[in-house]
């Protein structure tokens, strides 16, 4: 069964205390120390969607001050023209790896990706 979990970003509160991060979607999020929060999208789309300068500054400061860290982001998807497949690029045991995207295999030569 396909899903879209690989299109999410996970962050962790590293401030050492409970903190409110007003820049986290949809309307800010209070996180306990060490708590992780997952949202749909990537850090760059989050940054682009922030319209208030103070929220952009707060995001930049939280990252550079180490109060919040990005644990994981959506994996890049690359097309292999030789094999005619799209693969998600990831890391496994310190080495680059590839796998089918979370929503299923893709090849332009198949009409139903769920049959791969």
C-alpha cells in the first residue's frame, strides 16, 4: 500500500526545555525537551511559506543556536534513464542507498505502478 510518509520533515526540540516554535506548521507548536514533531513538506517549502519576518528570523535563530534540529527531510527522487525507474535516495548504515519512493515504484514503461 502506498503512502506519503517520505514527504515529511521531522524536527526535534534540543533547547533543553519545553519551547514554543511559532514557525512550525500549521500555527506553531509547543514541544517538550527532546520531543520530535513531523510535518508535511520540506524545510525549504516551510521557509518559503513563512510570511512574517519574525517567524523567519526565529526559524533561522532556532537552527543556528541549536534549539531545534532537522532529523530528517523528504528524500530526493532521481530518475535512472538506463533502468527507466525513479528511486528515492537515502542513507543506510552510513552509505548512500536507493529505494522505491514511499508512494510506490515508478517506471514509464508500466501503467500500474502497484504491479511492480
